[in-house]
C-alpha cells in the first residue's frame, strides 16, 4: 500500500449566510449561520503549520461573516496560506490583495439578466469589484470558478481574455446524489454509468472539510452528512467494489488515486 500524501488543503465553512440565491447551491435550503470565532480558532490551532492552504469557503458567502478578515489574518499568522472563493459582491480589493496570495472568484455569466435569473444578483457590482481586484492584485493571482450547467460561455471567456484572467476553472454540475437533489431539471439526458473502484480523496487524502459546526469530514460530506460513514468504512466498501450511498454519482470514484494537490477545488 502506498504511503498517504499529507493533507495540503483544509476547507473551513465559516458561514452558510449568502446574499445570492444560485439555483444549484444546496446551502440556500439551510438555516443560515456564521461559525463562532472561538470554534474557528480551535480548528485552526489543531492544524500543524506547514505547506498547507486553508480555504475559507462553504455553502455561504465567506465575506458575509463579520469576522472574515480577522479569520483570514489568523490563518496567515499560523504559517498557513489563506484562500477563499467569493461571489465577489462584498470584495474589498485592497484588503484582499494584501492578505491573499491567490483567491477564487465565482462567475458564471456576464449577462446581467441571465445572472439574475439564476440567482446571481447585481452583476454590474460584481464585475466592477472584479476589475478593481485585477488592478489591485493582478489577474494572475485570481482564479475564476464557473459552474457549467449548459449556458453559453463564449461571452464570459471573451471578457476574461480581455481582462487577462487566464486561470479559469470550469466545473460541470456535480453528479453526486446530494448535489443533484438541488437541481433536478438540469440533469443530463443520460446519466453516466456508475463507476466502482478507489477514491483518490480517501486513498491518498488531499483535503479535509470542517463544516460550520466544526465537524471534520472528508470531502464527500461537504453538501450533506445524512449518510455519514467513517473514512475506514467508506474505504472498505470501495475496496469491495461497492459504492457507498454518500458517494453515489461522485466523479472521483474509480478515477484513480493520483495526487490532487496541484488544483484547488470549489466542489
């Protein structure tokens, strides 16, 4: 058996509060709340310093947390690399540039009317802040994250090219069952066949997720812990070529066990 790679990406859900209503976000069905500062500090103190990224992100808009900037500062003081994915509506470009080496910026369209229809509000404000952020920290330090659910991306790609934003991660709608429950009408006409086999995130752990209540999970429970099984139980089922209920539809199943440390995920 290969030696597990060290954790290099820690995701902490600091808030489930959001000012957007993106149709594919399951967090909009939850009771909105912020993580308590004492809980955040407890999680952070439990992480050993090293070449790790701590991403403040989850089912809410991270910058909606009233102590977001303090939290990000504490991550940096702990010798860790702060990261976040934001919807852009609350961005302070100067503070962001001074604290974050790289940030993720969520953008699905540059059409204001379409943005409103899918729950992404006040697009002119978002684009204005993105452009100010480019001026403050440079486009090379910004990763654009796009959820692709069938919309035409041509205008978005042209806009990003004009702004020098070349780091663009396009993700299809997640096929896991706990994701699909949020967007039933956007299902593919023919579902991909269920794969069996190992999961790279469990076999060689790259990341861990702490939800807003401070519970420590592998990434398969980011959206729901209703079918929680321990890591060892999940691995046993996968080794027996059975798909655990929490993993149904996940793209990582049977996709190999290569090290995923070269990418940052928004899933």
